[in-house]
């Protein structure tokens, strides 16, 4: 792995990064009963741009996994004075569709259709495979500090507190479970938080304000895990279907414009990347059937499930942090902590990515197989 931080972006290919879905790919995706295939469409339409403008749309994971595959990415722009390119970060942790309209463009719209296939994740934490382990370089990368995920000071002290009751020879799974339990029991979902939050872990711990949404709560898990020497990462994405597990609060289909959701993973030697999602436990407590106590059977069930499992009614975008958007006139001054929402700017500055009604973007999802 080549490590390059602050995400200087490189151009990978122009307009069509992946082939349009062909019948063979479609049949393959639909022939496996545990896999489900969706089409997700993101449309951006800028108004009152006063000249040239640019947009950046998050795209699915660069690399396929054993639970998620990208079958097709198809961008479309409706003005000849428009160019679109697909970019990925040098470390291949994120990719996006960049679109630029010059000042003579009559409209400022772009659409990208993505076809993905996913299957539910389940990690059996009792039968290790010795071949599954991170290299030294990968471990350094996935325990590094970022702007919003420091691993020293109050963060490290809190991680040590979470693990204080464990024996010194505890496994990464035992340590991660202790951190997971602490996050579930000490954070809370704050409905007033805009979007998915910022994930500023140091600020949350210093102010003892442990309220937020998924990018906040799961960032606490990731930062504490990294502080304890456990490789961990956020996975940014969006809900694309209703939950089949009976949780209305944990799914969204059709118009998913505001259904962004961040998850988390940690790495355990012998098992690989283990999925977790303490933020969704807190979401169930706050929102399911008008709110539930922490000891409600539905809460206990999802708390147990979301350590080692993900229901894959969800599209994974990327793992990246501290992103400089390619072509942005703001440069590093316009860095974003993560890419989970469409972004856009004109000569007057950056649009509000958390205001799709005025920014004018829409994301839809439909089941196709």
C-alpha cells in the first residue's frame, strides 16, 4: 500500500470508469441467492451558479469485497460545455465523479447511475484462519491519527479506561467489544445534529458531549480502537433498502436523498475486518417505535447483532478522511472530513451539502434483482 495523506486526488479515467451493466453481469449477480442487486441514481442540478461551477458525487468502493460489488457506473451530463471524470484517492480509499461546467453552460445538471450487488455480512468469531492478518504497513495505516480522529491525549486516556477491566493478554476482539460496549452505553443520538455529524472525537470527549449521529458515534469507536492499537476504520455510505430485520429506523428505499449512514470496522487477526455499528444501536433506542429503553429485547438483539454483522441494505462509498476535492478553488482550505454527501461550488463558494432542497440534488434506489 502506498500511503499518501491529505488525499491529493489523481485522475483515473474520464467519464466511463466501468462498463455499462451487461446481461452476463446481470445474470451472474441475480443467480446467487444471497446477493441482492440495486440501482442507485444520484442527480445534481445546480441553480443560480453565476458562471462556472463544479460538483463531486461520491461513488461506491474502489475495490470489491466479499460482501459488496460494483457492477456499473454510468455518468450522464446534458450540456456540451460540461466535462466529467472519475477520480480516486492515491491510496484507493475513495472515488468520486467530478463534473465541471464552464461559464457558457446553459444547464448545470449531471446524473450518475450505479448498479451494485450486496449480501449480508456475518463474521463467525470462533474459528480463526491464521492466514488472515494485516501487514505491518497496513496496521500502521489503519491505526494512524487524522484531523478528527486523534489517537493521543484524551482519546488514548479514554481508550485505556475502556480496557481497564480486561486482562493484559486480551485479544483484539475482546478489546474491541469493550470499546463497542462503552460507546453504546455512553453516547446518545442527538436528532438536532445536522446530517450525520462531523466526527470530531477530541471535541466530543473534551466537552463530554457524546451526542451526535453516525459519523460522530462510530468515529468515537474508531478513534478509541486505534488508540488501543487496534486497526479500525469508518465506512461511509448510504441506506438503499428497507430493513428485513424488522427495524423501520434502520432502512430506507426509494428516495434516499437523506439516508446517508456511516458504519465502522475493526481488524482482528484470524478473522479479517469485523463489521460493527454502535451508532445504529443508539438510533434504535431513540427512534424505533417512538423510542425504546436500552434493555428492550429489540435493542438487546440489535446490539448483539451489530458486533460482527451488517445487514447489507446499504451501499458502501469509501473509507477516506480529510479529503481535498479535485479542482476545488478552495484548495486545502475546503477540505472535508469525509465524502458521504454530494458537494458543489461556484465562484462564490461551497454549496451547503446538507441542504439538498436548495443545493438541488436527489438520490434514489430501486431493487433490480
